[in-house]
C-alpha cells in the first residue's frame, strides 16, 4: 500500500475545498498550532503551540475616589511590543466606551514585567482638553504596528497620528476626571519624590507599629516607638521646636520626646515628615514645617508609594493641627505638627526593613 505524506510548507488554511482535495502544503483547520522545522525530512511539520494565560487586568486608577475603575468590555489592544531583554511587554489599549470623562474614551500605554509581575501605567489619556478625543487619540481601525525601543524610548506610529515616543522611565501629565487630577502611574520619577524612609517595627503599649516615627514619641528622656530611617534624598533632620522633653497640656499629663522630622524634596520641600505609621489597623501621618517652626496647619496631599520590594500603591491625607505641649523651659509649644490618623493607604502593606518612597 502506498504511503501518503503531507506537509504544510505553504502555511495556508483552505476551507473552500473538500478535505480530500486540499493541495499539499495547505490545511483545513487549525487550533493552537504553529509550523515548525526539524532536522528530519518533514520540513514544515505542524507542532502544538502553548495557549494563552491571563497574567493581569487593567483598570483606570481614579485617585479622586481611590477606586479602580474597570474598562468596558469593548476595550481592545491595538498594538504590542516585547522587550525580551528586560522581560517586559508593552501594549497600547483603546476603550471606546469608557464611563468617565467627556469623551467616553480611554487610551493607555502600559507595560507588564514578567519577573516582578508589576504593571506600569505609563500614559493614560481620557481627554485632550476639548472633550472630543483623547490626547493619544487611538483608533481601533489604525493598529499600531510600527514600534521600536531605543534606549529607554518607546517609539510608535499608527498611520493616523504623527509618529510619537515616550520615555518609559518618566511620568506624564495626569488626566482630569470632572476637573479633579488623578495620578495613575507608578513609574519611579525622581522629580516627584516627597519623602523616602526605611520602615521599622516596634511594640508600643501592646500594639505593633510599623513604618517611620521620629516625632513626639512616647516617653522622655527614655522614649519608646522611635522607628524608621530617612533615606536619600530625604535624610535632613529638622528638630521640632522647643527644648528638652514635651509635656502634654490636655487630659493626663504625659511626657514625649520631641524628636525630628525629615525634610521633604520637590513638591514637599516646604514640609518635613515626622511619622508615616501603621498601628492598630490605621495609618497616621505627621507633618511639620521644614523651617522647624512647627505645624503647617491643614495639609492635603495625595500621590503614590513604591516599595523597594516591588510593591506599589496610593496614599492621601488631610492633616489637622494637634494639641499644644509644654517644653523643658516651661514654654508653650503651639501645635508642633499636623496629624491625620486616617490616611488612605491602598495597594500595599508596610513591611519591616523595606524602603518606601512617597510621591506627589
């Protein structure tokens, strides 16, 4: 009996003919296959191909509400680039039915690192300011097929807009939702650093505390609860005003070590951070003036937080003036710092000996 051999070197699917009449080199149907070549004579043999596995999901991080807003089921990837050397995938996303903003659209440039399993939102665009199109102006009819990666610059073109590029290590202007800014990116941008510290842990009055706390710590001259270390570029220590130990002026008299705060940089240069502390399930922030003059009053801040362990999240606070103290000279120290005992910290949990950087 004669032996029938088929190859698939043409790599073409043919559904028009009866399977008995399909020419050699073509095939009727295929699912998760690829054409491979071997050292044997059957060049162009069909091999099984690995299927797809979902690694992540995309959201619109709305800092106005501190919620992740889902994209619609019409969102599509219209371009992708594999940076194999850095185990990173970049892709371009267009959502024509987004629920926020005037345009009803959302365009994104995002990346996913397979080693760290972290996703970075490099650019998010929901409006160019005119209420009709987004700044990126992606269109599902114009796929992004021209993509190049040079240095840390990602070049791309869609044959609709002029050729463009982004620096994948930079932040870009934040989109607006109903006039309120949001900060969707977790890319480390040194120009937006506010403070950096290494978290430490202490057990204080029956409660485990973790984070940074160097201002108005309980006890004096022997104190408990001094934890955390300021890190570059925020290592400059600003002593709180007054002399010696603090004594509280309200309720039960208690002594405190006035301590210091670490001076902020960039957008936080007028402030100093005395504490960023998780205790009893809540997060507390303490801020003083970088001049050392005491409380800056009500301060509202929001931004992102990155950990040296690859973690990332968002934070926001609105501080109020604290109580007064009496120092060792008997002078009244009026509200040495502003406190918020209900900081919104989302997306990560502070871990001992991890360095965290707060961005604005």
